[in-house]
C-alpha cells in the first residue's frame, strides 16, 4: 500500500483523548459493572479527567448523561465530578493579542478544544492563516501567490536577499514569481524548499514534510542533512529525521494538489490517511479504530463535504460510523 500518512492535526491532550475513548466504550452496548467501576476510577484519578469528561458532557449531554447519571446515582462519582456543572469559559480574541502564554491557558480551559476545532488557536499570530474548512489564496508583495489548505498557517520574512515563507502547519501551494536575485524558500520543521520561479506544494505532517513539484523543479535541504536534493516536475519527496526520501512514481500521491479543488484522490491508501485529510474540513473530532485505520481506500472524495465523504466510505467499504451529536465521530469496521 503506498504511503501517504500524515495531514498534521493538532493532537488532543491526553485527558480528552481518554475521555473520548471512554465515550466510545460506554456507548458500545457491551458495558458491565466492571467497566463502570473502571470509568469511575479514571474520573477520580485526576481533576483533568473530570474536566475533560465534563466538557464532553456539555457538548454531548443527550448521549453522555445516562453514563454519568449511572455513576452519580450509584455513588461511584467523586465529589469534584458532581460539582462540575457550570459550562467552561473561554475567550475569543485573536492569538496575536493574547500572546503564547495566554493561548496556552486558553487551550487548557474546558472550552479551548472546541474553540480550536472552529478556528486553530495556535495560528492566530500567523501572518497568513485559514480556519476549519477554509481554503484561501493570497498574493504576496513580490507577485507570488500562496494557496493555503484548511487549517494552515504561514509566516512571511521577505528581505532584499531572499523571500522566506515559514509553514507552521497545514499545506500550501506556491506559485512563485521569478526573481533570480532573491530565492523563494519555504521552511518547514524538517527542512527547506528553494525555488526561483516554479509551482510546488508543501505539506507539514506529524514529524515529516511532503514536497510535490507541480511545475519546473525545486531544491530540498533537510535539517542537519549535508547534500541538497533537486526534485523535478511530477515528483514528490518526504523530508524527515534529517533525511530526504524521494518517492517512486508508483508511491507518489495520485494528485498532491487535488485539495486545491476541494477533492481528495486516493489509490490504495489506508483509511487513516483519508480521515486525517478530512479533519481540517470539519469542527468535529474524527476518530478511527485501529482495525478500520488499516482498510485500503480508492476513489475521489469531497473535502468540502466531509460527512458525505464518510457516508461514501460506509457505502462502499465494510465500515460503520457512530456519531455523538456534531462533535465526535468514530469510524470502525462493520461487524456481522
């Protein structure tokens, strides 16, 4: 199966991850007293657990309340859980005005996670950014153009010597205006992409960067890597862990820029990659079971209608989708 893993998404904090796991488990229809007791122990183990569960309860009260009520009526719920009835508070000012310390506090608050799913908190100070389900084209001072995918952010550093674009998160397509005196450089966490006049895509994933050349060529330099690599039109490469790995043509994404027209093209890619590509297009938390994550997927799916894409997957693959309101979606294999 070709490798396309990625589409970086900000990780959830551990307590929220565990709360969602408990949500799925308690609503599975296969819960006994031992499960309820284990859930009660988890709630009591740390205030962060109770806070994460309370936030989910607020958003999904109609589905979660029965499980929580069982704890409260059975006497298993700790006192600080029963006291968590007020809705969490969070601000809505731009991160540029808050500063990084304030954003960290906001993200830790009960409502920070849900606010981030609407508009990425860590992108508020970026020079250019997009929100959830938003693609946007920007024209730069030199005439170059950047198209940002949903939930993407960049910083710009232009000088008489060079044009530097720092990709914070997400993906971009650069259409570079020619200027032989000032190289155009995109910097990611794993390295740099240099061009003078060309069109290419850069995607920041978790621990690595995908580069695909759409026109002409670019030069790649990985962090702590001595020799740069020239990448030609139609080719793709990963930069990761101080090395550059050009992809064989057979393993390259079908169309790495397809997201620019609102579609995802996949050819025998794991479902985990498809779910990751849909995440920037919905405020919901999308989760996939380990078994479903390995299912191979073919086809073209609409990014702008992620729930329609999920339904198409369910209609054609042995999968099922479980939903809790509009906030949590869990994809699993279909059982007989």
